[in-house]
C-alpha cells in the first residue's frame, strides 16, 4: 500500500523537472487514458538508485514511459491499470559492466482516500491511499518500477556479452560426483610411506 499526501514531489536540486499531475477521480469517471513520459530525475528514489548503481553518461536523460487507463470499479473506486517502462543502466553481477536493461512494470491498483478502506481491500487488491484528487504521476509509478528493477544486469551467465568463458559449475559437480573419493586417492598416492 502506498500513501500519497499533498506534499510536493521531491526533485533533484539541479533544476526543476516537469512532473505531470493527474486527477485520478476525474480520469476514472471519464474512463480516461494517459500516455506520456517523465524524466527519471523527477522520480526521487528511482533516480537515486539508478545514479548510485552506475556512472552511466546518459543517467540524466533517462525517461519513464507510462500508459495508464483509468476507470471506476464495481464499488465506484478509481481503478488504475497500465504499464510503465524504462531502459535502466544496471550493473552486471558477472562482468561488472553496465548494461541497459528494459524494465517494464504492470500497474493494477485501486485508489482510496483512507487507511481503513485500504485495509479492507488488502491483500486481495493493490491499493494506493491518496488524500488528494490530483497526484503526481511519479507517486503512482515509482514503487512499481523500483520493485521491477532486476538485481543484476544480465539475466544469467549465458546472456552476458562481456563474460569470459568459464567452466560450468555443473561440469565440475558431475566430475566430482562420479568419484567423490578421487581427491583422497590423489593425496594418498602422492605421499611417501611413513
């Protein structure tokens, strides 16, 4: 559950970044759709995570693309569905190189005005608590994008374009599994009798 207050969104101290304000209730009543982009620098925690994780030269130009559909659910609550995408520079755990990873997050949540109502809906539905009707886009998408970021840039060792050839751990395990006492034999054979 995320809570949105009327406090302004945090931005970097450099220069102001435009953050779209969305009137969730109005969009939901109209069955509206919103498509657009926002700079990663405007999304406080996401910007910090990506700038800390890498020294990529394009970190200041990263954008999150969002496509959101608004509707009212059967109970008349605002319902937001959609996707947000960012091409994020992520450090590969195998080769330590920074690789661009396309991160897509799917959104599907209800918007309520208080914690009591939110508690009644969870855990069956994702809920955002908003005390105000008009909220910054960043407040709607930030948590989901952060949770979608992979821990490492390359999904596995076979997809890492920078990785050097290495012996697969399975091959080592198979060799030792064939004769688990083979190591002892080599130690004993190499010793001189006492």
